[in-house]
């Protein structure tokens, strides 16, 4: 039996978010890092999310990696492959949502594809092609300050058109409310040989219609909301395998690493100071290559870890981030800090940490890659969009982790998550 659902995610926290949604729908789900090599993994699961780190790489590299993963998923029998993007449509005019969506559509020989980041339950709605984050348009949300892909336009048809070589249209919520056949008729009348359809969703029930609409084709692009709709459509056609055990405890020491500079993560770091020792790294020192910062952070951790968890953060305010980027360049600054945090993660695991929370999508990617983790079994939800993850076959003993997208979790997320990772 092949997997019921399959996806390729453009970053690791986004992959966890979708895996969490599918697990909550009753699907036994595995999140792999990169393209999985051991196909035995697929024999006992319902759903597979392949995590790539392609949100901020050159479009040509993103397309090549996504197509390679897609090929593997087809080989193991996946009928529909969803390209999982961020629910805040994180991207730049150069991509990579448009180029990957175009490439998937072309390879599938599909004339149109559904594209939607909407997930009303989590405050992401799309109305007339415009994305709202909770109560404000995307460009007025905290995403306008994102260190790598600041979002300055809420009109997604316009945003996607700048990235795509094919036509981009909007499927309005009135048509979605009328149901599947109305959507199909409306799309059939839209001009363009191939087209991406930015689909509105105001209510979670809209996702059922969009899930059915998307599952009629071989590919789609969306966030966890579309994943939810696809799962509902798939489960109506075929039941899941059934029982799912809780993840077995791993024990060991615990820690948090934060590289996200999102508003919510900054609040969470402040709140964590009431519960654990917090080390705020000097980003300027790291990026200037002064040396010693990683080793000092690990000395700090080793002194504290026997008594309880520690938190190590590089995160800075929007002004501080902007100043650092002006001096050193956006990607240079980001990558140097990610590398330092990943080195710290290695040192923490060497010091006996087995339970680890990481804040930030790119940061999680860097940490998980450096730890050379191959795949995770997905467990219960810690906060909306953030599941427990247990490594599968990690050398030296399994790790229990949570990969938190910058804006996810409530203010006490770090202490609460660590209390539940056993
Ligand atoms: P989010 O999930 O909030 O988008 P990410 O980890 O994806 O978080 O992105 C944050 C980026 O900012 C990473 O590339 C990280 O290395 C970088 N970064 C972390 N701290 C700082 C800082 N103080 N100044 C500039 N960039 C930073």
C-alpha cells in the first residue's frame, strides 16, 4: 500500500506544521529531511512530508531539488504531491513559490494548479486574492520586517505573477462557497494556457472545497490549510491505517536554540527568562568572525544543563537585524548566524541534550542538517502548527525535538514545550 498523502515542504518548520495537520487528521505521518533513501519507511505510514530548505535559495536550485523529491514521491506511488509553502507566502520576487509551482505544473502536464496559503483556523484568510494575517493585510503584519523575505504586498495574485512565467488568477470566495463544480467552471473560463489559481478561503469549510478541487490534479501549492482540505478529501476515499502510538520518551537533558527574529519569538525569549537561564549571543561578534562565541555559549550551557534546560538565542529586534544586514549583507549575516547556532546544537547534543526545541525555519534547517537527522516520526501537537518529533534511527540515541516557525506558539511556548518533550 502506498502513502495516502505526500508533500514537499520549502522549509523544515513548514514541513512540521503540515505533518502536524495530517497527524491530527488521523494519518500516521513521517517527516523526512531531504529525499529519503530507505523506502521501507513508507510501508507502515499514511503520509510523508519531505522537508527541503529551498525557500531562500536561488530559484534554479529550488526547482531542481523540488523536482528530484517529486520524482521520488511518484516512484513510491504518490498520486498527488502538494508543495508546502509558508502560510504568510514567504518569498521574494525571484521566487521560489512561482518557479516551483510552474515546474510541478509542467511536469504533471496540468493546465492549472490551486495555490493558497489560507488556513482560517490559524488566522490566515485569503479574500479576493489578498492575504490577511489575523486582522491585518500581510503587508501590515510583522512579516514586513522578516530578515530574509520581508512581505510588502498582500495581493497574492500580484506577488505570484512577479515570480511565475504562467498566468495567475484569483478564485473568489463567492465561487468557492458555491462548491466544486462552480470552481471548475470558473477556472475553465480563465484565460491562459497554464495558470496558477490563488484561491480564496474565509472559513475552514472552504478548505474542503479547495481540497477536493486540488486533489483532482497531480500537484498543488499551499500551506497547512490546503493540506487539511487534501487530507479530508483523501480520507473520504480511503481510510487511514488506524492506531497511532504516542512517541516513546527519550529522556536526557533539554535546551532551546532560537534564531528567529519574529515578533512572537522575541516575546517568547523574554518570557523564558522566568523559567531557564537565557544566553543572548552577540550577533555582531558572530558575523564579524571574531571567534570564540560558540565555545563560550557551550561553556555556559555545560555549566547549567545538569540543573535544567537552557536557552541560547541570536535573535534581535527589527532595527538591530537591519543594522547588521546593512553592514554584512542579508544572506551572509543570516547564514553565518545559522551556522553558529548549528555548531551550538552539535555541542549541546555532545553534552547530553536529547530534547531540543529550535525556533526559526531557516535556523531549524541549519540545525537539523548539521545534526544529520534523516527522518522524524510525528507525534502530538505542542502548539498549533508545532508537533513533537522523534528521530528515527539517530546514531547515539534518539532525539525528541520541536521545530517552531518564528511566529508560532503562545508566549510561554518554550517552557511549556520542554515540559511535554519527555
Ligand atoms: P523565522 O521562522 O522567524 O522566519 P528563520 O530562522 O527562518 O526564522 O529566519 C531568521 C533568519 O535571521 C536566519 O537566517 C537567522 O540566521 C537570521 N538571524 C538570527 N539572528 C539574527 C540577528 N540578530 N541579526 C540578523 N539576522 C539574524
